[in-house]
C-alpha cells in the first residue's frame, strides 16, 4: 500500500526546468528517489520541482559552486513546498541524497 502511495504522490508533483527523463541514469534515479523520500521529509508535500540548468543546452549535472570543497557531481533543484512557503534549492547527489 505505501509503495502505491509513494508512486501516486510523485505523479502529483509538477516537474519544471530540465527534462528529468534526459538525465544520465544515476541522476534520473536519484531525482526520482529524492522527490518521494528526502525532499518530502525536509519540506513536506511538494508542489513543484524545477531542475535548474543553464540555457545553453548543457547538462544540469555539475560540481557545486556553493560548496567548492565538495567535488562530487550534483543536480540543483528548486523545490516549492505545497504549503506556500518559499522555494529552496536542494543539491541532489547521484546516490539520491542531498545537501
């Protein structure tokens, strides 16, 4: 039952920005996992997730400029909670965790 709920809840999220289906396999899985697990635990119900990227057509996978000591690849996603609170940017790693 909870598996169905998790899948159903991810369909209600509005996805914006870079097409998540075009992400490299590890990051596609990471973003999907984070959207129904980590992000929900941090912000509650989610209205939208915008995968941020440069408008030059390049991949959104990059090294963080926010934390120069962290050399792992991440995706930056702006997550808007459904409760109307302000959107926050989450840095999602290839393993589905975030900072």
